[in-house]
C-alpha cells in the first residue's frame, strides 16, 4: 500500500471519532476526510476541559482541526448529558481515542473513570448501534516486561497502564458476547508526529528536544539515555493501523510500533543533524519511579491480522517531522506568523 493511502471500504459509513481533537484522533479524522470522502465523520472532544472532575486536563485543541470540515460535538464522555448526545446519533463505526493519556498521572479514580467507565459506556453504545469499535490501548500495559513486548505478557506499573489493560479485558469479554461485531484494541508504543504540540509536557521527546535545540538551549536527557531504548512509531503508521483494523473488521488486541528499539540519544543525534545544531547535552536524574527502559513491539501478529508493516524507521520519521517541528516552534513558541 502506498504511503499516505489507506484501504477502501468506508464509503457510506458513519464514523464516530472520540478524542478527535487530540493528537492521534485529529490525524485519523483528517485522514478519513481526505482519503475517504464517502464516509460521514463525527468528532467528539472536550477541548481541553477536565477529562474527569476533579482530574487531569485533556489535550484536544481546536487548532488541530482547522482543516476538518466534518461534524463536531464538544462533550466530556464522563458526563451523562454529553454521553446522551452520542446515544441519539446513528453510526456504525467508533474510533475511540478519548482518554486520560498522561502516564505520569497517579490519580487512580480519575483515570479509571475517564478510561474504564467511559469505555464500558461505549461498548454498550456499540452493542445498541451494531457498531464496530477500534480503540487506543497502550504499550504501558507491559510496564517493565522484557522486550520484545508480546500480547499476553502484561505487567502494568501505572494507573494508566492498568486502565488500558482493563479495557483490553473488557473488549475480550464483549467480543465473546457479541461475535457479530468487530472490536480491535491497538497498543500504541511511543507515537510522535504532527498535531502533538498541544500535549505540552507529555508530547514526544522528538518534539520536546527539537524545540529545545531551536531555542538554543542545551537539550536535556536522563543519565544513561544511550541505554534507554524505546519503540518510536510515526503517527502516520498509527493511522494506517487504525484504518486497517476498521476496514478489515478485525478483532483482537495488537501492538502498533516500528518494531525497532532506539535510544533517546539517537533521537537527539538525528535532531541535531537535521536542525544543524551541535549543542552539548544537559544530563539530569530520572525522577520517575515507574519508567520503561526498553520497549520494542512484537509485530508478527499485527502483520498477520492487519497487513501492517511500518513505513517509517526513526531516521525517516524524524526527517519527515522536521518542518512541523520548525513550524510549531516559530508559530506557537515564538508567536510568529508567516505573512
């Protein structure tokens, strides 16, 4: 399949995208608009309001949807009145990305309300509507499990990772009870790429380090970063996996990554080369007590079920992202606009 394309098969369908103003959700919604004009796309997002009250804020932002011309609902799915709006809609496919997605939030109740309770409500809605469902799971379900991370070897060590594992378990039971519906959970690894700026301090280190370099500041890494390995996956590969699961009506839980482990030191090296900088690194202590030091997605089951092969290795992904890193620094950090 050529880069930027996704499989046919969504014409005439109504697609509900939750968290559609966030990083991954907005990329999916715009991809649907551009490549599947025959489907109706409805985005729901709470646009930066609290995802649970009290609790962490959400990261959806209207600027991620400036080019989106589909239908839009502003709503918090933890609120019964906003959830009721979805009950009045007709749709046959739900792409679910709304969540508390900050792995460093330890308010267990807030995360479980926003992630697990809302997912239970959406499963009930899917059953009533006869709708297929593709949802965002996470590599955080694996915790410190050894690489390559494989389905069935989970060990979450954060409330966020636990909430995603519970969602996967709920989806498994739902599939058994509703065999006519397709439900796919995609465990995203370290996603980076356009439209992540509004995630702030939870944005990828690719973006954060890029902006530090453009500001002329010494880039900050944890001590031993050359030995901290992560599976970095470009958001376009993530979108392709989402659409493959939706169009193929695939059920199950699948890893979505690059299948490669790269160090943060390598990320910084590629950014310094691409941005033409040579700043010394400021090494700091790692303050996090639960921290994944080596992730790499096992992708054989994903390839077999989705026909998924990542198109971006880290070098290609960073090179493709550089113009957007420069643009967001110029427009969002410096406040400059092109004439």
